[in-house]
C-alpha cells in the first residue's frame, strides 16, 4: 500500500513539473503528448489501487479519477493549435495541458501524501501543504526566470556609450546639384541610446513625487486628525477606489483630454503645457504627444492613495500616551503634529513615496498611448518618455515591421536591466532610510 502511495506521489510531482514546464515550453515540436496522457492514466490506476487496498470508496477520489481520465481524453483529442471561437490569436495546446496537469497534480499530491503518511488526522493537515506551497513556488520560479533572462541578456548589452547616448532619428531634405540642376534628396540619421529614456524615467519619478507627496500626506493627516468618522470613512474609501482604478482607464481619460486640447483651432500655452514640445536642430518646433508634467499628474493618481494610506497608518501607530503627553504640557496640536507625529510616521511616508517612485518608473499602462522617443529633450514640458516605454515601443514596433523600432528592439533587454536596477536600488534606499529614520525618531 505504501509503495502504491509512493508511486502516486512520484507521478503527481512529475505531473506538476511537466505542467510547470508546459507553461514555458520552447520546443513545440517535441511536445510529449503521449507521455502526458500516460501520466493521467497512471494516476487513475494508482488511486483506484489505493482505494481497493484501503477497502473504501471515497467520492472525492472517484471524482478525481474521473477528472484525470477526462483530462487524458481531452489532451489526446486536442489539436496542436487552437483557433476560432472568438479567440483573437492562435493558442498551442501546451497552455491547456499545463492547466490540466497542475489542476490534477496538486490534488493528486495531496491525496498521495495523505495515504503515504497513514491517513491520520495529522496526515490530513500535512497533505494540505501543497495547496499553499505550490502556488508560491510557481510564482517565485516565474519571477526567477524572468529576472535571470533580463540579467543574462541585458547586462552584456549595457555599455557606458549606450547609457550616455541619446536616441535620435531624424530626416531632412538636402539640396544637391545634378547635371547643373538643383535636386532635393532626403538624408537621415539614426542613433540608438538610452540617455533620454533614463532621464525621462527619473524625471517622471521626481514630478510624480512632487505632486503626490503633499497631496497624499495632506489626505492622510486630514483623515487621521481632523475628519470625523463618517467623513474619514468616505475619504478613505475614495482613495482606495482611486487606487483600484485601472491604469488603462486613466490612460484613456488622459488621451481624451489630449484630443480635446489638440482639437482647438489656435495653439495656446495650454497646448504646450499639456502636449509638450521641443525643437529640432534646425529650429523647427515640434508638438509632442504629452508632456512629462501632464503624464505625472495622472501617474500621481495611482501614487497618492499609497502615500495617504502610509501616512495614516504611521500616525495611527503613534502611541496615544505620547500624543496626549505633548498636549498636556501645553503644546498645540499643530506643534505636536509637526514635531512628534510626522517624524514618527516619516518611515512610513518614505516607504510609500519609494513605492510611488517605483510605480512611476514602470507606469507603462498610463503613458503607453501618449509617450514618445524623447529625442527633442527631457524637461517638464517636453514629450514624455521612459525606459518602460522604450521597451514597449521597440517590441511593438518590431512586431509591426518598423525598421527603427526593430533596431531599438535589440536593446530592450538592456533597458529592462537598467529599469530593474533602478527599482531594486529604490527598494534598498527605502530600507536604509526607513531604518535610519526609525532609529533616530523611534529609538529602535
């Protein structure tokens, strides 16, 4: 009986491993459909044997055996590629088999552990661990593979010249003389670099911090100290709902405003303020798709709730005795707030601010419809750009057959590597500052 349970556990773990590999299958021609079908049928036989050896018939195991048998039939009947049925694309059957393998493998592992450990109440508790552990392993391994791919591919591409070189793609007419007659031909230049994307990422973080920090802190202070229970609940719910808004919705809202401004008959300062502008080397004015200042306002809508919540939680963590003691010796509420409460919650505010900076650095969902290359300069009134947009633009342009974006696409892993360094650096900086300030103001 234990041998059967051990075999069932081995086959179940193998099903989980193959299910995980099916999500990242690279060689579709060597996809082992017969092996996967044999796995499902082996599980059916093993668990039927376990039921017979225990002389019991559990409905859950019978249902599980039926599902495993159905999965084997489905996998065998599936064509290699799936299309139609309103599916916008072509799907390989490895996706379906991965879901079937994981869906069958996890409960099979639980059942195998249960019977291997003696089918006791303690065995029942231990057998539920795979339900908690496997999703963590799956997510952690996925992140590990992604990070390893970024580092292994992007790090060798990064060079000092790539970092300090701005992107440039220009074309202009040049007058040439042919057979005694003037003729105009087009000349172009292409210069691939990440300088403007790197500077744009930092500028987006700075402007977002400048906008969201005072507003977020103000909301947190107001909710904690001045708003009543009912008004505070409304504001807290509103900020939470604001955080829950999809970045795509904010992007469409921003794009609608841009269309309204762009539709005006005469350009005003508002056009330049919202759309952004720059000058070509020959002095020609170029209106952008959106300015850094305009984009930062919409990114701040996602950052403000983070800072507001962090500020409120920090103020709530202040011991009531400290605050009441300060008021008891005659200090005003404003003095207590600025000299005791805010220094106390400063680590929370810094954590929220750094999280907001990381949000701004990777805020592709908001700016992908209104950003550009940034080749005309990086300042609050120039066209928005960032490393995240460079990665998206080069990838999307390469798929559409654009020559420039295809050339840029060879450096998308380098941009991803630099973006990873920025986010990890912000995390380390937040931890260092938080610990340092906590030791200073909280004496810990």
